[in-house]
C-alpha cells in the first residue's frame, strides 16, 4: 500500500462474521445502507460511522427474503 492511499476494510456480516462484498474506507459514513451477506444470505439495514457498524433495521422472522 502506498502512503497516499486511505486504508480500507470489508464490512463484516453481523450474523456470521464473514466478509461481505462492501469495501469501506476509514472516513466512510453510511446511513440506512442495505447490507447483504452472500455467504449466509442475511440482509439488514446498517449505519457505519467512525469504524463502528450498527444495525438499524433487522428483518422480521415473518418476512421472506
């Protein structure tokens, strides 16, 4: 990595803990972002600020995805 690049990381699935396909930088801010994990199929709406991932909406058990 060159010095002029901002470090990046993949968002991790809140359910299984594996990488999603969403890549963020340390200065990224997401609000009401739909996050999907291709490995376990979990979908939710998240907020990402200052390196912290917070689930804002989780699917109900009655909903089919």
